[in-house]
C-alpha cells in the first residue's frame, strides 16, 4: 500500500554505459512534466514535485538491448529469463544527493552516482501461465566490481507509469538510496504495471513474489552483461504494499532456491496483517477515509478477477460508482482521476452488504484476506528490522506490531523502528529508506 491520504490532505570500477553518455532532451522534458504532477507516494508535497523534476534529467535514448544468446520467444520459456535491457538515466553522485535532498531524505549513505535500466523478463501470471514483466535495475557508478543485491519492492500504484521503471521519479528514490550506497538494486514493477501486459493483480502476494524473485534472476543476467556481476547475497526491503511483499520474498529466498542467499530483511510500513490490523483500521477510521476508499476499491476489483467475490459490480458498489469502478483501475488512469471518480467515504462506495462484510469478513472475502496474510508467519534466519510510523493513517503501525508478534512466536526478535507520531506514510518512507541502507552496511 502507499500514500494516498497525503494527497488528499571501496574500489572504483570504471563503468560506462549508454545511459551515461546519451541524453534525450525530449525524454527529459516529458519526464519532468509527468513528475511535476506529483503522482504517487513520494511526491505529495507541492513544490517538492517540481524540485525533483528539476534534478531528474538525463534520460537516455530508449535503446533496447535484446538478450544475445536466445530469441525472444525462447527466452520467455524460462522464469527469470532476461528479454531486454533499456537504459533509462544516469546520475552522478551530486545529482543523486540533490534528488534525495529535495525530498528531505538523509544523504549520508550516498557514495556513488547511479545508472538505471528497465528490464523486461519472463515470469508467470497468478495462474502459473507464462507472462512477461518489467522492472528497474539500478547499479552504482563505482564501488566493488561484484555487487551485493537489494530487492526493493514498491508500494501501491494504480497507474502503469508510476511503477519504478516508468516515467515518474518517486518510486526510484528508494532504489537510488541503496544503489548510491554501493549495491545493485532490483525493483520489480509487478505484473501489469510498468511495461507488463494485462491488469495488475493488486495485493496478490503469490504473484508479487514470483515477479520479484524472477526480477532478481533477470537482474543477475543483466548486471553480468553490463560488467557488474552480482554476488549471491540479497538484502530485502520494500515500502507499504512492498513491505508485505518483501517479507514474503524473504521467505521464498530462505528456501535456498535460485542461487540467492538472503542476508537481511528491512520492510517499511507494510500491511502485513490485513485481517487483524489493516481492515479493522479501515472500519474504525484509523485509516483515513479517502485512503480506505482507494484501497478497498482497488483491492476488491483486482481480487475479484482472481477469486470471484461478486458477479456484478452493483453487488458490492453503490450507484453510480458500480458502473465505473473497475474501469478506473485499468492502469491508464492517474491517482487524481481515480480519486475524483470515487466518493469520499466507504458508506457511499459500498452496498450495505459489503459494508458489513468489511466490518465482519466472511465467505470468499475472508478467504482472500487469509490467503494474503501471513507474510510474517515464519522464522527468518537473518536479522529483521521493521520500520513504521505512529502517525501513519494509510497503513497503521498495528500492522508492524502484528508482524513483530508473528516473528516472536517463531523465536525471532525483530527490532521495530517507530519513526514517531509525526511520521505519516510518506514521511515513514522518506526517513526509513536511508536508515535501512545504513543498517544493511552493518550486516556482515
């Protein structure tokens, strides 16, 4: 999940790539225009969007570098196979620091510039059928020749271009923090976002995990071809929806498959406890009303495609929203367009039956919640640090406390870092990402 309430209220490796040598002025202008709209979780602060647009120049000409040893058709036959690499942008150290500083982020771990690429790779859809997805690979411009890898999973977005490899800059901030600290970063767009086909299966944990792990595999191939081979070590982090995904990815990596070795977990403000914390927060007002409307509308329409919850939207949504709600989440509408197309509170969005179902889940809806809970119900063999904010009205801190309790039942003590009562969802992310990068430095 992501910030919507705020919207409504040392050896240097010589590394040269196409992204660092070619600047497309028209792409820069287009990116600045998109970023200045302030879409997404990181840029809901007025002039901050314009400030970031001013420092996010340098988009490279989008030249796709196809996998040289296999045809696209055969490349898609294996999960995690790399299909193409497209250079996006390259920033020197000073510009990375300026980008982060414009959002009030701590820049003390910024040691290098960064180069960013869009990867297209093979994965599977929620039914296990072959699919493709995209994601953002960020490499430090400098640092060790062989790089450790950070899996950085993003929060809720409903617009394709708001994913990390898309045109908007805010979902690149956390990947840039970690890359500038000296690690490679794999930030999946998830299914149906970025350049991936079809609708996004929002909050479907299983497919988010497969897309994320397959992004790690594709990143390993791409980094090797770009002259920056990866070690086996993976540090997992993520924000909001991505915090929940990070815990689930960690569990998958802990099983020892795919040649990766999990080293640490640092999820931020994740909805780990849908049934016991997030949904009750929606029902009792702990989650801001406009945020609750956005989340539930997105969740119900996406989950209904996977596990039928209603036969007709009118069963769940009141008029006039029943006719439009599914179309709002087709990946092409901006956050502002979606918010303007929905009511301000749940009572005007949901039918009486579904309002009751939110307060007291039952039947298929309860099954869906249970299927996507439990991300923390396992025993990590690596250090875990949870980041949250007491002032968060998107994903209440109760979720992190529930996660810590789940881990404790398995004998794992996770340090919960509370960013304070002044930390809303966005502030929690801005404060936590640099802290996680610094903590990863200490994990050996």
